[in-house]
């Protein structure tokens, strides 16, 4: 495609008629998806500027196409352009209005997932500190979007994080485990699991020790205890054998939480503990061997447990039948 033709398409994206903008964006997507299309430096800047503008279009259909344009775009342009796109999108996620934040978040996730692997260091340097600041914000929507994007970043480029960056990230996420919002706790667990796969042994050990310490605190709520057990389970699934070094701390803790005296009929806690045992046995089979008997005993104990079954109801029904007879 000639530069004149691409310029014509870019101009049409500014048309007052949303149908014209939609068709122009569709044409732009088609060209970007064409492997033979290679824009020059000036063309790169113009295309990136237009796509970012279209993400704020009044038409949601146009916005949707603009997001799709990001996928092939970040694979064609130079790193400087991709970096600029990241910076503009993260700014809108953190400070933009609700509608801007939503579409910018989707766009940034697309960029993180589609950018060249060689940009891992750049992505971490530019996004991680800003996303951590978003996690610490009081606005719930910003907090949740930041953790969603951070999870994608950690899954793909977590190994590129320096120890001090990992520490700052872990500190912010660990705090969210105590959030009153279930959605925040769930996302924090996912992020910690993704981060744990690349954490230095020192930080991973500190994380597990912090969880163990928190579980011993007086007045800890049932929700928070379940959250910590779910976090250990998620770390095991993600980090695998790396949790093996702390297994002597972790397994007795989980066994204690699902004991009848501690669980007190808390079906959700029992389920969380059993899922954790499943992960420990699968991911750390050698290290968990000394505890297999106790884990199996606990499993057998709950294998016949049905939280929907109530003996008292059956007894009451039998008493009623006796009276009728």
C-alpha cells in the first residue's frame, strides 16, 4: 500500500459520520494485518496517533476495532512507538474517566500480550511501578484494573523484574489480601501467584513466613484465613517445586485450619484446604512425602462430608412420622 493510500485511510478516521470512521478503521486493521505492510517511521507515528485517538471515539464499535488494531500494530512499529502507546494508555487507566479507563485497560492488556518478547525489560520498567501505584489507589475500579493488567505483565515478563521491583510489587499485593472486597482479594491472589514463579528464593521465603505469621494473629477473620490458604495454594500451582523449601511450614498450617475444631463446619475453608493439599502433592511430591499420611487421613475424613446434608432434619421427619402413626 502506498503512503498516499494509508494517508487517505487515516484522514477518513476523522470523518463526522461514525460509519465512515468505522469503515476507515476496518481498512486500517486489514492493512496492519497484512504481513507485507511495513510503514516508515513517519507512518508509524501517524498510525499510532490515530489508533490512540480512535480508542476514545464516541462509537463503541469504532473503539472495538481500534483495540484490534493494537495487536498487529505493536508487532510492526519500533519499540519507541510501543513504549509511547504504553505510557499513554497507562495514564488513562490511572487517571482517565470511567469510559476511557475501561477501553484503555483492554488496549493495554492487548499491548502487553502482543508486544515482542524483546521488550520485556522496557515493559516492566515503564508499567510495573505505575501499576503498583494503581493498586494502592482508593478508587476500587482503578485498583482492580491495575491488578488485572499487572497479572498479565507478571505472567509474561515477571522474570525481568529486579528484586527491589518484585519487593515493592509484593508489598502492595500482600496488603490487598486483607481487603474487604472479595474481588480485590481474588485479583491479589492471582498476581501473587504469577509473581511467585519468578520471585527470588529470599522473597518467596519472606512471603510464606508473613502468611504463617498472619495466621497466628489473634482476631483474624475467617475470610482472611481462607484468603491466605488460597494464596498458598495458588503459589504452589504457579511456582511449583519452589514452594518445597517452605513445605514444612505450610502443610502443618493448612492441616490445622481444616481440623474439625478449627474449621467448625466452614465448608469453604475445608474446600480451600483440600485444594491446597491437591496442589502440594502434585507440585511438590518429594517434599510433601512426610505429610502424605496426615493429608490422606484428612481427605478420608471429609470424603463423606456433604454440606447440604443435615441429620437433624431427618431425625425431625422420623419423629413426625412416629407421631402420625
